[in-house]
């Protein structure tokens, strides 16, 4: 097998509605530099102007997913080898931990957690919301399911969102694909 025969692993990036979401292109660039193919799934609210959807689609070469497919429609992405949730909001973390799959983004997170796909999360939650008991319980539950969390981002003056840290959280599980394993990936 040669390098040409290898198919890069596929990364789902789940984007939630937080102001920092405008920088998701940095995460996509970093993932592509690490030889991941990237597909973006966004919460419906995130699609309402929290990031430049056209730029993200041009950067990834895939449509952004934010709604369920209709019966018979093809899957636009291969199955994920890893998932990054960045930024992850209070709402998404709590619904995910509770299994409330009312959006494609949260439904996808529930599914991939059940499959054991490596997941890295960078939260963007205020101190006040982070202190809520339901949120703390959700973090404990998700960690217990193997989800990895980076240092929380609270938007303090001068604080930068550590987009690449999300990749570090899943990178140790990065698979290598060749022709045999690519056959079953849905591409």
C-alpha cells in the first residue's frame, strides 16, 4: 500500500451557537493540516449567522448539515472516525447528556457516543451557567461515557479559544485507512 492509497480519516465538527463559533475555520484548517477530512454539523441556531456557512462549505468541500435527511436521501458524509464539538454550549451539553436528540447535532452526538467514536469537546459556557447543578451532572455523565473535555472557555478578556486543543483530544485515536477499511465507510 502506498501513501496514495490511504484515505484520510473523517472528522465531524459539531458547531453550536456561541459567539466564538465565527472562528470555526481555524479548527477546520488545523484539522486539514493534520490530514483529516472534515464535515460540519451545526445546531439550527448556529446556522442563524453565528459563522460564515458559505466559507465553511467552501473550505470543507461538503455541505453543512443542520437538519435530518429525508428518507432515501444519500448520506452527505462518511461515518466519522472522530468528533469534535466546538464550541459546545450549555444547552447542547445538557441535552446530549440527557439523550434529548431533538436536533441533528445532538442526535448525532448521542449516536456516536453509543458507538464509542472518540469525541473531544471545547465548551463555551459562562461561569454562572457552569455552576448550575444540571450542567455539572451532565459533564460527569459525558465523561463517564468516554467524552474528553478541554479547558473550558469563558470569554475572559484576552482569552483565546483553543481550537487545536479539540484535535489533540481525539488525535491519539486517529485511525489509518487504506483501501480495505475505506470500502465500508460509506463513501
